[in-house]
């Protein structure tokens, strides 16, 4: 197969989306819509990809540097849009796709080009056979099977009764002989109600001189699903998600409930990964072999090693090594790294912190801007006071450190190796190696406090006698 030039028509206004965001930048499974046909074109072996953008080039920032962008200065139809890319055609095959048809597959593009090159034709139509072809242009063939014409069916009289019975439709996607396409596009007229230049009108021009037009069948009509509003966007997302989830399952991951699992296009899963219901994996998240994620966990741009578990937690911008336990109800924020065997337990928030091998933050703690060594146990309600109102400061915790419950570490502060803290301590100074740090007042018990307090409360008040005949309990103020 000759590597084609692929032109993606993407300059439409998308007004039916009712959005300040350009239609083709709305996301589908983590990618902007325009990225889907671009990715399909790359996978199909395109030698060049050209995106026809609107004035102002709203799509350029979302496209890779190897994608060429041209501008259709005026919205004058699909033929006019393709003409805007004419300087990039070359002499080989030129494939025309649409940016709002995100489910097109690379295999379909490649098959279209192969079908075009297998016979002597100047253009090939990607055609589909539908049970209900209503609203689509019909592909009319001659006795040899070549495309004679495409007839529209939008208005009465556009097609004959016989043509209306045809179930083979034009998808609007084509491959052309690049050496002839530019000149043919220049001959298209705009003698229609809209005053636009329509791409199908190039086919009769290319047929002049006895040339032939072919058609390549599309096996899955879902690939021509067109997104024009948010209902269609939601439906396209469901279809794309189903493909992604099925691919992961075929590659060895277990999705307990695929229908309730969200996995973006750039996510990678190892073998024997288990994804529990209600889980969402976004961005460039990767999960190593044997790990379990969920139920009801959300991961954004997270690397998870092998045999780790993330339960009922929200994790973003974090690196999780092997055999790590996270959750339930943990919140791990960007810059956090959990080394092998570490633990971030229930109701724990960790931010911009390195947790060493086998160290544990079991529950009810906030650890921010810290470094924790190996084999530490961070007691419940341990807090790193990392912000003084002006700047963030780091806490350094060595190896084999044990903080008792309700410890506050006021950064910058360092706990050396093999140190302990006493429960309820506010640590403001470094604790040397092997020492116990205690920072709290000594306890004082005031005898008779309760009786004195009651007397103060009843002073100047008349106290009603207690009715001892009642079964109810009373508090006496004798």
C-alpha cells in the first residue's frame, strides 16, 4: 500500500454543541475529538496528515507538531475545505476524512487505500450498506460495479423511486488520485441553494474521459457515527469506551463491571490487573501486573507497580511502587511517591511526599512536603505543618521512626533515624537519632473540680427537690 496523505476536514463551527469550546476539542475518553481521526490516520501509515482548521486555528494547540494545519478562510462547503489543503496532495493517494467522525479505524483507512490501488480508478468511495439509509446519499453503480454517481435524498425529487430503494450509502469519506484531485476541485461549482462547494461534486468531474470511480465497503457502520451535539458526543464516548475496555480485557485485564468503568485512551494495564466497579483511570495512568484498583477509585496520571492495591481512593500525579496498599478513602496528591511495600491507609492525605519502603501512614493523617525513610510507622492524626502562611517547608523523617498519635511536626524539622514522638506532641525542633521527642505540658489533675463546677452552675438558682417516686433518672444538685 502506498502511504497516503490524509486530509481531515475540521473547520466546522459546531454550533449545535452550544459551547464556548470548539466542537472538535470536546473530549472523548481523554482525547479531544480531533485526536481520534488523527490517531487512526497515523496508525494507517499516513505519510502526511493535514487538518483543515477554521480561522484562528483553534485546533492547532491540541495537535502534534507532525500534523500540518491549513485554514479554510470561509465556510464554503466540504469541497472548498479540501481545496484548502491542495498544496499538500502530491501524486499519491489522498484520503479525505472528517474531524467529527471519531470512531473511524486505522484498518478501515488502510483497507480503503488498498481497495483504491487494487483497481484502475481515480477515486474510491467509502460506502456502507444500512438497513435504514434514510437521510444519506445513495451510491448508484453501473453494470460493472463502478460508481456512476451519488444522489442526495434530503429533498423530494433529489432521487428517483428506484434510487431511493438503494441501501448502499455514501459515508462522505474518499480516497482520490492526488495527481488529478487539485485540478478537479477547481472545477466544482456552487450552483446550489447554499452557494457552497460540495465534495461529492468532484466525482463526475473525475469520471470525465472514461475514468472510473470505485467503492470500498465499510463493515461496521458505527465508524461513520457523526458527532454534532452533546447527545451524540455522549454516545460516541460510550462506543469508544467499549472498544477501549474490550481491548484491555482481551490483553489480560479483568474488568468486573465494564459498563461502570472509565478508562482513557492513554491508560495501560498489565496482565492480571483487576479493575473493580466504579473506577475511573485518566490521563497517562499505568497499572502493573497483578494490581487491583477500586472499587470506586479515581486515578489521574498515576503509575502503579505490580501487586499493589488502591481501594476507594482519589490519586493524582503519584508514583506507586510494588506491593503498596492505598485506601480506603485516601487522597494522594501530585508529587507523592510510595516505595515498595508502603501504605497510605484510611482517611490519609499525602502531598509532594516520598514514603520509603515498608513505611506506613495507616490512618487519619496529613503528610505534605515531607521525606519519610524506610520501615516507619506514622501514628494516627500525625500532621506535617508545612505552611507558615508565606512559604512551604519540608519535614524530613528518617528510617525506623515511630510517631505517636496526634503528633504535629512543624516544618522545617527533622526526625533522625530510630526516633519516637510522644502522643499529643507538637515537635518544633529536630529530634536526634534514637531519641524520644515529647513536646506537651505535664498533666495536672484538679481534685473536686466537678463538684465545684456544679456549685457555680447552680449559684443563685432555686433547685427543685427530686421526686424519688419517679422511675426516671435525675441529676441532683444537693
